[in-house]
């Protein structure tokens, strides 16, 4: 019989604890609901100048998020500030290699007009009807080549290779220093 009383005692204690936890949760829920969403001190928390500065920073951040950088070189690289002779030489060589330039026009041993076109770092020997970089050669004159690219008609004239920058000139042995 005593086991029955112990069993009833444990069930009643569990029920009482459950009831206590329920009442406690209910009272905590009502306390949380009584806290206002906006503080009564919100209007004195920030002065107008500080609020304007914060809004300026926030708009600057959103502008920077939407900005697209078009820099081809790393802006943190030192060579953007101090360019070495090797950097200038490489830049000049890349410029010359990337341009399409008519080097020469001539008549071959069979009497056909030919042109030497430098493009993409290579020399291309072409005649009438041939193409270089999707440009079809339609006419070759002395010192001039006429081409068609889609609906666009254009011409190339003989050009010299652009001169190297003066800073790369080896003959300029004397240097000036700011002391």
C-alpha cells in the first residue's frame, strides 16, 4: 500500500511543478509584452549632427556596395606609384602588340598586291580577299589597305611603330636628381 502512496505523491509533485512552470511562463510573457518597442529616450539619444553623420556613412556604404570597379591592375601594387623601366618597357610593348598597323604594301613576284599587317604581336602577309581579325581586305594601294568588317568600310595607312618613351632611351645616360 505504501508504494501506491509514493506513486501518487510523485505524480502530484510533477503536476504541481508543471502548474508552477506554466504560471511562471505566463507571467514572463506578459512582462515582455509590456516593454515598449520604441524607448521613451529615443529622441534624446542622438543629436541631429550625429544622426546626419550616421546617415551619411550608411549612404556611402550602400553607394560603395553598388559601385563597379573597372581597374585592370591591383591598386595596392607599388608599380602604380613608382614605375620601373621594365614596367614602362612592358607597357610600350603591349601597346605596340595590341594595335593593328599597316607595316608595308608591295607587289610580289607574280604581280599581286600584298600587304604586311602587324596585329596581336604578329606580322600577317595578306592579299586581296584575305582576312585579318575579321577584316576582309578588298583593295590594296601603295601605302594603303581598304577593308570591310561587316557593314563597316575602313582603311589602314602605313604607320611607323610608335616611338619608345624617352625614359627608356638608353642614350640618355645623364640623369637629373632632385637633391
